[in-house]
């Protein structure tokens, strides 16, 4: 680990009206670089790991990458609509609902591709989710305590 970061030299002493620290962005950049995995920072290491995963688990790693990144993007697009509805005063109407439906369709598309990438059926994913929730809420109703105090292994 970068000695400067570990010793706290990443920031100058507090100064100014609010006692703000001034970040040393070079030291922070070095720190971030040092704690980044080789597979994140090196193409050959990443390709080696992708091939390792394909061999071990028969994962379709190109499909896994595009679907995982795609899921995030599409969820972000959906959430952008929700943000504008709730916080920007956007009017809810048929056009907005249609947009939401289209984004949900994009999410479903990437969800299905994610299932394909890891070699599972979508029904299996949904069945496992229903089983998990039935165990968490045996009475069949949401429970705040049970939601905040999950049993070990309940993820
Ligand atoms: Mg979209």
C-alpha cells in the first residue's frame, strides 16, 4: 500500500472557513491503482480469467459481461424515469408508461441473456426467488423485522 496514503498524507491539514481538508488526488490515484485487481487493470489477466471461468463453469463470459453491464444500464434508464416522476414533477401519462414498459422489456432482455450466460432457465431463477421469500415470510406477508433480520444464508 502507498505509504503516503497509509500515513494519512493524502490530505493536507484542515484549513479554510469550514476546516475542509484538501485531497491529494495524486496520492489517492496511486492508492486506487494499488488496490485494483490485476484482472480489472490488465487485459491479458482478464482474458486469462475469462477463459478460466469458461473452462470451470462453462460460463459464456462475453454474454455475461454484456448482459451484466446491459442490465445496469437499462435499470438506470428505468430509474431515470422514476426519478423524473417523483423528484422533477414529470407528469405520469400513457407515453411515460409506454417508456417504462419499453425499459422493462430491455431489462427482461438482458435478464434472459444473463440466465443464458450462466446456463440457467429463467423459471429456475423465479422459482428459487419464490421459495426464498416463502421461507423468509412463512405467513405469506411482508414483515419488517424478518426483512431486517434475515436467517443465515438468506441473501
Ligand atoms: Mg433502454
